[in-house]
């Protein structure tokens, strides 16, 4: 009688689950606490993968913009859930994703699809994707049926990735985004000034209050915006380190032009991966930007007006670094990985009320386990 045969079943499934806690704080008295969790399951042999995530943003703010309207500190919670999947059994692949984000005065729904193809023995890969978003903006405590603004987003992306050699990758991506709807903030009141009144850069709340006229209309932005961006990436793997450099050029129909350069250099030190990070972002203002909007003849308001300093001329420098530590066994060192990412940011506002610069800090701690 033959001895029994013991069969060992194997699975091609791989999975990861991870959690991260991030914190943001700046000198404008804005604080954000963001815990998140994410997971992924894939079958590399069959060519499919599915991943999902959930995060919560807890925001506490007493910024100068809030103080200038005699409002007290406010707190708000935003929740976001995401689901994505891809199927790439051969040279041709498809993917789809969906994101839902909700906060007391804002609802955002997004869904998209993509197609990719590998060519030249996988030395060249092209990508094309489309994403549609529908946002509803309102006021906290007021039903959307009573007051709301609806904004639609159409996003197109086309890209190509080239494998130059066994250690060097170059990619190029072009993005076109069409925003349709009123993105004006229903809480943002714009101070107006009489003709001939000089308001200096960085004028304090007290100075603005003493110089402005009594009328303070709500912000009013254009009802559509077309955005165009092109990005490039160069990544090279050395024997025990990796360098990655990204460059993004941006322009839109509001007149803003921007450039963003991002660089990382990661070193492999056994179970440790560590490296610095540097990012420089500069932008011009939108066409209708004014530091001090002037009341028109007959007490008329400027047709377009904003108090969002992120639409003005600015320069932001970010510096920091990251650390990953593999905590698994000798046979599977990356079965458990803990990560730490710390960055400090300095922003110079060249033509704004209230503040001329802002310091901010963002840090995160993550833990990922392979299943």
C-alpha cells in the first residue's frame, strides 16, 4: 500500500494592509489630523489587483481670514473612501477607480477609467485615462436643497513611460482638466476700498478694518476654468540608492502659470531606506487678482474678486525626508514596514493682505503588513 500523498496548496494572491497617521500645522493657526487605513489584494499571475482606502481629516482652524470676519475658531471633519481596481493580463490593461468625499458643507463624487498598453518588450508603456467629478458646495447647517453650488470636473490624462535601460526610467504626462460651476466660497467675504486708498502688503486685520468701506461682498470666481499641465519624471537606480526628479508646468484660463520641481534621493541601508526630499513651487497670480479691491462707481462691486491667497503670486519651498524600516523576519524582511515622513514648508506671499509668509509642518507615521 502506497503511503498517503500530502499536497501543499499554493496561492498566487498577495495582499497588504496599512495604516497611517498624519499631522499638519502652520503659523496661520490651522491644524489637521488625518488617520487613514488602506488595503490591497492582487494576483500578479492573473494580472489583477484591487485596493481600497478610508481616511478622516479633522480640521481645527483660527486663521487670520477667520479672525478678520470676527468669527471664532471652527472645527470640521471630512471623510473619504476610495476603491480602485485594475486588470492587466498581458500587454493591454484597464483600470477603474471611485472616490467619495464628504464634509458638513461639501460633497465630492469622482469616478474614472484608464487603459494602458506595453510595447517594445515592455520598454514603452502608454496610458490614457478619463475621470469625472461632481461636487456640491453649500453652507454648514443648511440643506443643499436650500443653498448649494454644483461643480463638474472632466479630467483627461495621457502619458508614456520609457525604460531607457535596466536602471533608468523616464515618463511624460499631459493633463487637461475642465471645471464647470461656481467654486466661490460661501464664507469668504472680500474687503473693498475707496479709490485712491493705499493698502500695504501684509496689512493687519486692524489696518484693513480701518481703511476699508463698510460693504463686504462674497467672493465671486469665474464659472469655468480650464487647466493644462505637463509633467516629466526621471528615476535612476544606482547600486544601493535611487534618485527621482519630477518637473510639472501648469497654466490655466484664469491666467495662472506655475512650475513645480520635486526631488528625492533614497539610500538602501540594509533594513533601512532613508533619504532627503526637496520641492520648489512658484506661481503667478490669476488675472483678476488684486491685493485691495476697489469699490466701483455707484457703489458697484468688482465682477470677479477673491480673498484666496493661494490664487495670488507665491513661492513655496519644502524640505524634509523619509525613513522606512523593515521589521519582518530574515526570510521576509518587508513583511512589516514602518515609515516616517517629515517635511517643513515655507511660503512667501508677495501681494496679499494679513500675512506675507507662512511656515507649516506635515508629518506622518505609517505601518504596512504584507499578507
